[in-house]
C-alpha cells in the first residue's frame, strides 16, 4: 500500500467525531522531572475538557492527576464539567 492510501486513511480518521481523548503525563503533558502543567497548554486542556471525556494514562499515583484537574477546574467557566469529564 502506498503513502496516499495511508494519508487518506489518516485524514478520514481525523474527520470522525471524537468520543474521548487520552493523554500520557510524563513527557506529554508535563516536562519530565516536573510536577506542573505548562501554562501554555492549560487553556487548550480546559477547552478540550469542557467538550470531551479525557483520561490520563500514567504510572503515577492518582494525586498528581487530581491536582491537574483541580488546577483546570479553578480556571474554567464550567468547573463541574471539567471534574466530570476527567478520568
């Protein structure tokens, strides 16, 4: 199969509505060795969280993701929706 086939398949997948989103923590949402979300990504995570269910994928203990959720909830116009949509 050629590159055009895979590119078209990729574009088709992106056009579908998302049912949820999953993120890894280390090296994806935060820089390795830190415990904080970069402020530059927080508004986008809030926007995503208000529309879709979002899950963390991590080997970390649950207290760090809970801190992230509360950080975003405090800055959101709809904090309850943020809390409901994060898993």
